[in-house]
């Protein structure tokens, strides 16, 4: 059914954003905030595209359909409406008078191929729902920190605190891109402290993403042998856990037969992996050195981290690491052992490492089995560079 003003006015916000079809790829999206945005879904050279046409009621139904008609005309000529240089909404020849939405779309088109489909979808939907209503039509170089704070405060009032943090990160990355492209001169989101807003409640896998808080956690672990009566095996396992992206059991049950010092790799046997396939972990210089030290103590046995208990055999338990965290006053509401994986994933994504490289290193499933096999070989060097960067970053945090 074609939309009309009566139908549109009756559309109320829900817990999740939703879309209503007008026809021929024209949708009206209703965000959780209540804002209503016209979108054009289409395919260009086999790739799905999503173009923001404008906000209702600023852009009326008839005007949205006119834009849709113009997009269709361009597509028949083989021109992508998003990047058409003749289009008055061009995303190619932007200037210092460009709007936030225009710069976002240009940045998004450049970055999305480095991301997983789901992550790209999340980034776009968050921008459409939370940034475009307040800043989409604003000249990007004229947006002030106070305006962003007021917008973020509205999100805080709605209780979407984790989303607030992610939206702030997206905004900051768009402003950074804008500076590089000389559309604006400074990043108004960069220096807005998260201390201005309530902290989100931690989930089951609580984790830290603020660099200062993360540094404090790492420092407590570094000096754990001073403050607690823990074994060398437990201390070393806990020290390298943040560097490796491994699940706790994958690290603690590590065997020396799985450590390849010659190629600076860990090769975890498929039967130990959640996805039942071999998992390759490039070793950073720091982790490799720590494992070589450990080899002097436990290299004649099976396990990298054997239990020190006299009456037991096998590797140390996750409870030994967990008890140490609590002794160090690292609360379960702030960080769990599994949370180190989430911290690495979130922080590296925000540093704009390719999401598919991060996902592979986390050993998350790839629905395309052929691509999964191909990735294991193709992205090894990229993963090696990322793991080295991550270790250097963590070591730098605890030196500052």
C-alpha cells in the first residue's frame, strides 16, 4: 500500500527501528528516536545500496518520490545516485559547506568494504537513527561540541548508554575524515569525555574500552605477583590473555605441540576450537618472548600452563585466573576473563582495523566455508601486523 500523510503520522517509534515500503525501493524508516527518514534501496552493479533521501516532513511524500524518480533515471544511465557528480546531492565534489550527512555517506562508502556486512549495517543504522536527525543537514564544519553533548544527553535520557558510546565513536571518525578531506578544521567529538554521561550497565561479558581504565587493569595484572600469592603459571597466563584474543579455555589448555616458535605462530588443534577448525594465532614479539621464558620452566611437559598443584595434573583452571582478578580488585561488573576479547574487538574496530581481519582473529564463524578457508591463508600477514600493533599498544598504555 502506498504511503500517505495519515499513515505516516500514525507510525509510532518502537523498541527497534523499522521501515515501511512506499514502492519501487522507496522506504520510510521510523527510528527509535521517532524521526522519520526517506530511504532508497537499490542495486548497483550487483551490490545492494542504501541512499538517504531526506527527513519527513521536511521532505514531503511527493518530493521523496521525485528524488526516487531521479535516482531511477540515473540508474538507467548506469550512474550510481550516491556518487553522481551531476546530482545536486553529489557526494564526490564536497566542500567546506558540506553537510554532516554528505560527509558521512562519502566516508561510509569508502570504509564499508573493509567491514563485515553486519558491522556496516550497524554503523549506518546508528547514524541514520541518532546522528542524522540532529546533524544530517548541518554544515559539518559548523557543528559544535555543545550541540553534540545535547544530542548525546537525549540518548542518555532514553537509557541507550552503550549505543551512545558507539554513536560518539562514529561521529568522531566522520569528523576525523572530514578534517583529512579539508571539509572542516577540527573534531568537536574528540574531546567530549564520556564522564559527562552515565556508564552503561555491564553485561555478562563485562569489558573495558576506555584506554585509561584499561591501562589500570593491565597495571594491576602486571604487578599481581607483588600483591598476591599467585603462581608463575597463573601470572603469565593472565598477562598474555589480553594480547591473544583467545577464549580462556583455548589459552589455558594450550600445548607446547601447538606452539610454533619457528614461524611465530600458535596453531590450535581443530578439536579444541568452537568452530572445529584449526585456528592460527600470530605471535607478537612480546607474547613470543613470554612464551620462550615459560618454555624454560614447562617446556619438557605437555602443557604450556600446567597446574602447580602437587596433587593434580593437567593445565591450570580458569577459576585460578578469575580468583586473581578479584584479588586485584578488578570487579566482575567491570571486567571478565572473556571480556578481554570484547575489549580488543571494540577498540580495534574503533581504530578502524578491517572488521573481517578482527573477526577471523577472534575465530568467529564465516558462513561462507570457501571464503573462510581462503581467509585463513590470505589475511595471515594482516593479522600478524594487527597483533603486533595491539601488543605494542597495550604495552604503551601501561608505560604512560
